[in-house]
């Protein structure tokens, strides 16, 4: 017997509106948090989310029921967010390649989530995109370079600059002059 997720997916593939709404309702809030990190504001995040769900529904028949369905959808959401900002990323200038950048885990639970999202949203589009891909989504700089059609050095330098800006803003936001922002080191 099929599990509930498989039944829901197959109902969506068959164009059943109620199933599509149920799928959307199950995942929209989780994926909205993803799109919010890549966007400048709530309206853009909602637009990206809607575009992503259109792509998800249009491509559901390609899901092979192997691996995580949520992971498959998440990749579409992230790729949709990247595509949304790709035009802005074309203007990236090549930068000096850094030998290495050591990053500890991004411990978002230590800080107020909404405030951190606002800080990330304030980053320039390139910094924000690369920060999200590297620090939050877990892509390597090589993967980011391939996705965004930039050099690995550009990815590293943009990430380093984003991290520096965020570190400074976190210190100001939390009045923490002791530089206790190890999550960005």
C-alpha cells in the first residue's frame, strides 16, 4: 500500500486541486522561510514562493519517489530564488581568491530569527545569495560558482564580505562589542 505522501503526489499529478492545495499548505510556510532569506521583503518572498510552487506542480511527474520529496522541492525553491536574482548577479566583479575561509556552524538559534532574517535581507543581493547558499544551504564554493556562473574566488570573497557585514550588524544590533559572533567566524 502506498503511503500518504505518494498518494498526495499522484493526486497532484492527476490535477486534483484539493490535493495541490493540501501539498501547498503542508510546505508553504517552511519554504517561505527559505524564500524570505533570499528576498528583499515579504512581497518578493511570496512571489518567489509562488513561482517555485508552479515549477513544483509542473514538474511533479519527474519526481521518481526516490529520496526525500521535501528535499526535491527545496532544491526547486532555492533554484527559483537564485533565478529570480540571477540578473543582479551578472554584474559581479571577479575578486581576489582567498586561500581558505573557515566557517563554524551558523547557530541561528542563539539569536532572534526575525532580526537575523532582516539583517540578511539588508545585504546586497550577491552577498545575500552566496551567504544563504554557503552558510545556510550548505553548498560549497565550487558548487556556488557553477550555479551562479562565477569563479570560486568570487564566491569566497562575496561570502567573506557578507560575513563581515553581518558580524558588524549583529554586534550593533545586540550591543555586543566583545565580538561574540562566533557563528560568523
